[in-house]
């Protein structure tokens, strides 16, 4: 996607994920080979979201943070798997996604709940979300599919919408690993990998993988003294060949920030 404008990148993302959300939305979110072609059981799919969110909230609870549970934001919500799980713990859960078909699927799957809502976002910013309004921003297996400049901008938006005491927990790809797959991915840009993906997945619309360098994220933190890195851990969410990372950030109360 090199050389494309921000608008062109967003429209390309929207087109790809609109097709994926129309053709096989649950598989596009959790791409297990045995679930391709509409073979995900809906309840089994939703259970994976509950398991993930329960584990993440237990981790945060162990850090004894003064966090409220009024509002949560699921960035890249897809079919609403994680948004639904967040709604069980927060007063309101908001799911946001670039794909209109994914948003439609999320609304359909979660029509029985009254404390969540879904927003189609066609902007490089989170314009529908007010400053300092979200207690937990959560994103997993989303930033890895977004070109780096756009992804970096969205992380900056995560920090903008966080309440004092709020937490942003997000997963991204920091690079490739040393496996043969990782070496291959490091050598081949998406424009070379995409034809192989189309052959392997037997579909024209395929999602890409993008690296977000941790040094850029650290520069972002350095410019905002109110944000503190709680933890940066390895995880396997991105799949074989990729170095997947998960960062946890908190926005501290202004009274607790010491002047230099």
C-alpha cells in the first residue's frame, strides 16, 4: 500500500473487510482453517470472546488500578465477539469497525443486549468518541491488518479518549520471528504475498499483515506525560511467523503526574 494516500488506504481497507464481512464474517475474525466456509458455531465463537475478556480483566485486576467500569471501546470489533464480552462487565460497550458488513453482523448477533452499540468508522480518527470518555480501550488482531501510519494514528486516538485511570490494551505486530515463515514474511511485501493468500484462501479479498514498530509507540508515550506503560508482553495472537506484542497503557490522574 506504499504511496497510497490516507484516504485511499482507508477505502481499500473498507472494501476488503466489507467483502470478508459479507462472505464469511466469523472466519474473517478468527481464521481457523476448520471453520472456513461458515463452519463457526455462533455460541462457540462468542465463548472465545468471553474467555479472552475474562482473562484480560483478571490480569488488570491484579495490578490494582483505580479503574472504573463505565465504558469500554472495542476497536476493530468485527462481528462484536469482544464487544459482547465487554458489555457483561461495563455499563456500556462500544464496538467500532471500518466494515459496514461487519457492523451489520455485529448488530444482528448482539440485538438481545441493550448496553452496547456499534459504529461504522470511515475516518483515520475516532471522531464519534469524545475525549476522556472511555475507561477501557481494547483491541486485538486488528492493528496488525492496518498500515502502520494509520495504526499509529489510531493508537494516539486511544490515548485521547481514555479517562484518567483508564487503560488501553492493544495487540499489534512488532516484526517477524526467526522461523522460516518469519524469514519469508520479512523478505516479501504484501503485494507479493497477496496472490499467494488468494490461492491459499480461494478468495479475492484477503487481509494483509502490517508491522508497527515499538520505537514509534515509545516516541508517542514520550510526548504525553500523562500516559504510563504498564506492561509490554509477547503473545501469539498474530500467528506463525510474526512477533506479536500486547501493550497496556494507563492515563494517570493529573494530580499524580510529577513535573520534571
